[in-house]
C-alpha cells in the first residue's frame, strides 16, 4: 500500500498524464500512478545504482515495462523535452530539488505541472518556483510516522489564472498578523491561508529547534552570535504570533 505521503502526491496527478518521477527509488509512485490511471505512461529516473536496480525490479514485477521506462541519470537528464506533462520529485531536500529543476530547465518546456515534496528547505524551493514563473497553485502538509511532509503543486504562469503576485500578496491573516513575502515563502502562501494542526505542529517544532540554537549561541560572546540570536528571537516571536 502506498504511503500517505506518496498518495497525497498521486492525487495531484491529473488523470491520463505522462509522468516523470525523478529520484524514483523503488518506482512506487509511477507504478501506482499507472495502476490508478493517473498516468498513461511514466518514466522513473534514478541517478544511483541501488535505487535504479530497485526501480527496474519493481517495474518488471508489476508487469508494466511497456508503459514505465526506468532510466539512469542525473535529474532531468533522463528526459527529452516534451516527453512528460507532469514531473514529480519527492523525498529530497528543497535545495537539491531546486538545483535539479534549474539545471534541467530546458526540459520543463511542455510540462504543465510540478508536484514536489521537499523534506527540508521548502522556502528555497518556493523561491525557485516564484522566480522562474511557476505559480504555486496548491500546498499540502501532512504527518506520517511522526514526520511532517509538505507537498507543493505548481503550474507554469502562462497556464494558470493565478499569478504569483496574487498568491504571494502580502496579507493580514485572521489573527491580525501581517505576512510579508519572506514569511509567505517560509511558511507557504496556501498553508498559512488554512493552517491545519500539522502546520501548527511543524512550526512548534521549528521554535524548539530555534530555542536549541539560541542556547548554543548564548555560550558565545561574539558580536555575530548576538546579532544572530536577536534575529532568531524575533523570528520566534513572530511564529508564536502566527500560531
Ligand atoms: N521519490 C521517492 C520517494 O519520495 O519515496 C524516493 C525518495 S529517496 C529518499 C531520494 C532518491 O533520489 C534516492 O533514491 C536518490 O538516489 C535519488 N536522487 C538523488 N539525487 C538525484 C538526482 N540528482 N537525480 C536523480 N535521482 C536522484
């Protein structure tokens, strides 16, 4: 059975897509996508030999070698332009996902949806999308086995009615806190619109991490440590206001 995390990603794949799943590991997502009809064809890309072999095996066992092509290569190198409508990249850091998109930008022509699940560094990925004319159309945050995951769904600006200016317009949320672009990139423009309990848990955990950093900074008397500590303190205050 597909994990809750991968199911959330699967649900965002429009029916009948040609899917490319980059960093596919066991190719669980492409197999499930073809099984469910979300994808009519799929490519599973893997750079590392172990996961690549696992993907080949999984696709063989599922009997889908005709419709799922397992390819070994770095990021979007495994694709030809125009081959996929939807690209999924899940289970890596946001900066790695952004680097993969950046290096393969020529392969994104014709792609009409990106579904991305960064493990950390969501803000870096949102920034990349924002500055490369991809509009975040939806976001999800969920918890599974004690871990919190975010799923970002983006479409090319020319294909959506939404604009990044609308999505990231600075706004005051219900409790009267003003969210600027910086905080929207960090917390997520959609996640802050309808914060669920998992969103609260994530940011409570972030506060704990920040407090931990503050403790170690307090043992240093360097000016830079003092400045950094003040910055973190004001971030904590802000997050507490939001929660
Ligand atoms: N996408 C699957 C998921 O979400 O369950 C697997 C996630 S696994 C933690 C990350 C996978 O990405 C690993 O199998 C790794 O080999 C692969 N990977 C890392 N960098 C990559 C790159 N530049 N190109 C393709 N695959 C990559």
